[in-house]
C-alpha cells in the first residue's frame, strides 16, 4: 500500500509542478517531500551546465517508467542556482550531482548510466529485494508481460542452483530484473522445476528467436552470469547505451535505424526482422545487434557512417579485431549478407579516420591513422608515443618539453612520436581515456605497449627511456646520466 500511495502522490505532484513525471523540489518543500518516497533519485543541477542539459531529456524519459515500477521510484530535480540551502546541505559541489535517497535519507551517490534505459535498469535494481518472489500465476503473468527481459528462477525445493541464483541476483540487480518462485501452480504453468529462464517481452518476439532462454549449466555463479550476459539477447539484440556489456564480442554487425519500440514498434520490428533473417546464417560465428541512430549518433560518426546517418534506411558497420567496416551499399537483406561475407573473408577495406600523412617529419614524429602501422608498429626502434587532444591544457604544457625530448634523442635508436587522438582513430591496441596518454613500445614487443606514468619533465623521460631502451642509448647511461665523451 505504501508503494501505491507514493506513486499516486508523486503523480499528483508531477502534474502540479507541470514538469512531467520528473518532480521539482525546492528549499521550502524538499525535506518534507523526500520522506514520502521509499526510493528516489535526486539530480542537483544548474541550468547553464552542459552535462545537465544533455541528461535532462534522458531523465524525463526514464521518470514515467520508474513511477510505474513496483515499488515506484521517483526522479527528482533541484535547481542549485535557486535552491541553495538544500544543495549546500547535501554537499553539492559540481553539476549534475546525483544521489539516491531511501525514505528521505541519502543512501549513496549515484554512479550509474546517464541515459534513460540505463537509469531505469539501475534504479529498478535498487528497488525492493534483488529477486521478487512470485506467489501466484497472476504474479507470473504480470511480470512476463512487462517491457523488458526478466530472469526467473523456478525451484521446486531448496537447491544449490537456487542459492546461486539468489547470489547472482544480488550482484547483478543493476543489470537484470530477477524473480523466483516455488509456487506449484506457477511451476506447472511454466513447465520448469529446477531451472533458470530468461523471458523475452512480447514486443520483441519473432519467428527466428526463442521467446525463452533456458540456462543449461550447473550452479556455478560465474557460468550463470556468463549465460545472462552472452546468451540472452537473441540473434539481433536491441543494443543500447545501458547494455553495451552484452555486445562486446567481435565480430559484431551493428545496424542503426530509428529503433523505438514505444512510438514505432511495427517499424522497429520491420527492419529488425530483416536483420534477423541474415543473422540466422551466422549463429555463434558473428553477433548482430540493432541500435537507435539518435542514441548512437556519435558512434555513427566514429564508425565512418556520418555521411549516411540521414538515410531513410538502416546503416551498417561491422566491427572486427582488424578494424571497422562501414557498409556503403543501400540496406537490403542481400546486400547485408554479401557485405558480411566480404568482411569475414578479408576482402573488405577497414575504415580509418586519419589526417593526411605529413610530407616531412621532424625530430618529433607525427603519427596519423594512415601511417601508424608503418611509422610505429613496423619500425625497428623503441617508441614513446603520446596521444593528445589539441584543446587539452596538460597537452599544451607538455608540448615544448616533448619537442625538446625528441631533439635531445634524435640520434638514438628510439622514436618520439605524437598522435592527435581526436583527428585520428586510435588503434585498438591502446586504451586512451584521457589526455595526454603515453605508451612505451619496446621494438621487440610492439603488441604489448606499456603505459607511461612517470614524470613529465625532459629529465624524467630521458631517465625512463635510458632504463627501458632495448639496446641502451648511445648518449646516456642506464641511470639516465649523460655519458662522458670517453664512454661514447
């Protein structure tokens, strides 16, 4: 009853404040109203904040679904440029700051996704027990009639599988919805007794996939987790920003179009069925997925499909360990089949974002997408490579020192190089999450780059390179000190 009253009260408030399903609280009412919610996610924001503006529509999309959750989850926003007291009370120092409240008390900082689907999954995972117990056929029918996959454990009696299922539910509640039952009527209707089954929502049913995915392993929790992540999305899963962890294997074929099972389920299924028809020919060899164009607009650009993103038909990229392969042909079943075959057979050229190859190189070598393999990976020298961004302040501070280092070591058996990571594709071998990022590549093991985390003065670089150079430096000892002329 508490959940129903809270949901009703939250809905009335939403209408009263004219802000859709996202509630807006103030200094005057925050302390009183936050107590009325069993679970709430509060966004402390500033109207001028760019990150806040990007998150706002995602918050609005997630709010009505979370209000309809059982128990309901309230999404609340507080404008810290106006409501300064409550923001100071909760230690808000940056925007947006997100906090999870339980019955009016801060439970934890929110560190989950910031797009609608991810927010919904994360917050549903925070509400109620990690696995909901189904005590009747009505409970079972209601939960499988939802709009998301649900993982249900069927247990006739106590078992090791049940124990493992509940442990997995505790650790994976942010990713999946769990339920379990020992009710005889439910077991009879479902036809399972000591099993774990993932039910696919009706809107995603198709003639190519099963509507249920049954776990066939033992009670090993890691195997259960692997099953949930790897084997429950079907032949062409709906890939969103919130479930990317289920689409990490390669090769993978990603088909982008206006996927929207709320506003246009018929159109969404029309194109997905055509992808499924091709995907069935590559079971366990290639993963297929469909993604919303708007949600992945930046990825579309990165994958070389920017010029085709306004196409009325789906656009396609195949990602392999060798690179990314955007499909130039207009989408059709035959063209998709042919293109995937071309990529798998090695007859397609990978796309590479690249600046023009420099006509001349100085002491500091400039790597771009098109010359990276030749200049860096295929060279017979050790390499220190910097990945930078032109707008990065730390990169600008490093630039003159890095130039000096390159000049100082120009006659040594080492390449000092840099690459603009915003204008060129960074090879998959390197994990670049911030700028500048530097790697050391010994000439005999270029496939195992070593992150450079040392000092950023010239003497620090020289000291590091002296110690780690494969054959030693002619002008410097292993301790980084310059050799005397008699030693040269």
